[in-house]
C-alpha cells in the first residue's frame, strides 16, 4: 500500500475534488484496519521514511477541514 499515492501535490479546484475522491477510496480500503499500527509497521520495515510520514501528516492536517 502506498499512502503517498493518495496525497499528491494537487492544486486547483479539480485537483482538490480528485484528491477528495481518492481519499474516499483510500478510506474505504482502510475500514476495519488499525491505521496507526500499519504506519508503525511501514516505518519499522523501511517502506516509509520518517520524512515521508511527516509530509503525509502535514498534508492530512491541511485536508482535515475539507474532509469534515
């Protein structure tokens, strides 16, 4: 699973709508799963770097108000 593929460098209204749609699809695939545990495992086994995690965390924070 590539979490980074969900949060690209999108700008503009159409890209924001596309991003929201992609997030909704991602959210659906994560139903019933422990996201925190998955991220910890990805960090532990090198599939995600701490830098990638921090970027994704910042992007998710910026989308928080849109997705509520």
